C-alpha cells in the first residue's frame, strides 16, 4: 500500500496557486499586499481611508476575505474602488486559489495596487502563502502591547506594521507601551516598517501612504 | 488500495480525548469552561480579576493556551491560583489531548471550576471540541459591533458572552452599538447570557460572578 504524504499534498495545492499568483503579479509588475490582523483591529477602516485619501493618485483594488457576510466589501465599494468578496464559509484564512480566482475578476489594468484583506485572525493566515508581494500586519492598541511576543509568526513575516487606534492612548484609557511593541517587532524582524496611525481621524496615515507609494514604484522597476 | 478518510481520522483523535475529558469532568461533577476570543480582548485580565474577587468563595484553576510564552500563566499564578501553560508552538487552537494532559496536572480536588483560556483566535477554537462543559466568548468593544454577524460560529455555540472594555464607550472614543451586538448574538443563540463588563475597573463583573457560581452549583447536581 502506497504511503500518501497528506501534509505535503495539501500544501502543494495551495503553493501551486500561490506560484500562479506570483507569476501573474510579476508579469504585470503589480503590487499585492496581504493584510493580516485580529478581528476588529481596523483593517477595513484603514483601507477605506487610504483609498479615499489617495483618490486620483493611487488606484487600489481589494480582495475581501470573511467567514460570512459582504459587510466589508460593501464598505470598500462605497469608495468606488473595486472589491471582490470571498466568503470562506468558516475557514480561518484565504487560500491562494481563492485569491487567484478573485484576481481574475478584478480590473487589474485599471489598478496600481491590490490589497488582500485576509480573514480576521492573527495566527493561521500567517502560515498560508497567497503569492502576494508582501504581508502587512495591523495591531490595534486596544489589543495590548504583548502581541508581537505572543504571536511572533506574523510580525516576523510582515513588511510593515500599522499600530492602529492610537487615539485611545490619550487619557490613558488603554495601557499600551508603543516602544515595547516597536522593540519586540524589530527583534523578530529587523526591517519591519512601523506606522502608528489612527485610521478614524487620519493621524499618522501620511507616512503609511508614502511607504505604500514607494512600494508601488518599486514593483514597477 | 484502501481508501483512508483522513478528515474523520483527525477529528476522531481529537474527539477521543474530548470524550475522556467529558467523562472525567462528569465523574467529578466539575465545571470546565472553554474561553474563546480574538487576541487582546482581555481574557487573562477577566480571569485575574475573577479569581481575586472570588477568593475564599470559588477556587478556579486555569489551563492557558498560547502559541509562545508563559506570560498569561504567570499573570494567573500571581493570584496564587494554579495555572498550567500549554504552548501550541504555532497551532491556532488547543487540542483535547493537550487539555487532557493539563487536567492531569491540575490539583482538581482543590478546585471548584476550571477555565481553559484558549489561543487568541475567534475562528478555529470554535470548531475544536475539548470536552469542556461549555464555551464562553469574550468580545472587546474596541473590536467593533459587527463581530457576531461576521464570526457567527463561536457566538452560536457559547453559553455566555462577556462584552469587555465597556469603559471605552464613554466619551464616544469607540463606536459600538451594544444593543446591536445583543440582538445579533441572540439571533444566533437564543439562550446566550450577555455580560457587559470592564475587567479593569470591575464594572459589571458581579453579574458574571453570579452566573459562574450558578454554573458551578448546577455541575454539582
């Protein structure tokens, strides 16, 4: 009886589609970021504000991953940006195949960058390559400053960390040591860019926009 | 060649240990709650306050699940309560076997209740039975009021929902419609008990303590 290595076969199927996505994006010289965070860190609010503020400068398309509902895709579409909703029906992360199919439905010629908003989950999406150009991680200050130490995988793999909801730091309502988070994240990942932001008010967002623009230009080289 | 159903075999191994846990807890008439939430909702802070406030009334032991570190178990042990740390080394949820082994290391005769603090993840832990008496879900108001709709699984399965960090609702720093969350959670789960709390200040915690005490008494019947 033949021994079947199930682990590598499953990984293989995801990796095949991840490779297709890598090739497609490389051919098109298009930036595609995979945005990962816990539920409720503010991924969609960051995207809505980014798309609105950069209107006329940077055309962003979004792939929205959720267990259920298309609430987030509706919020993106309200900005006029194209958004493809993927419902994972309970699965805890997007697969490369789902992203491959969504890329085929986006108007890629009319876009400067694509952002994949992954399922809200700080653990599993970090382990599944989608063929993206790079990962970015979002952490809300309300989640606490021990998260890079407790969930190191995604911080080690991300190009950038957006520390969101910094408005909550005022009035000391939330205890959060930003310097600790910066030090812990950089211990895991020397080159990670860190942007403290408040997507609701716009505070700190310009630094993120500058970085995003530079990433798009780099993809075009 | 024999066809091997891998899905059910994997589930089977977890379920075997879940059954052992169910039997052990039933024989001992002991309450064991499986606490599930996103990272940073305040699970450990809720437990630390609960253990401290109920000292002399209710003896609680804790099984701590984390990808890495024993930060949370240390916080629990500072209250003098026994805590067993499980490091999942990247896995996104606790398994019934890990809980079975941890139960064997807790001083069960000296405890009125056991709480399993699962890995911070609103998706995967909901799908893995540990043989616990019941699940409880924690949602921080900073995560937003759309979470029951977007992550229905865990809200449908939980006996109680603790809505934490309600101090952030004052001053309108956080937009969060508590009535919407209550309605959405009850649409998924008619019998779910809902406790708005602030574990940091103690606000609302007495209702949760009363419910917890009643659950312990019910287990002893």
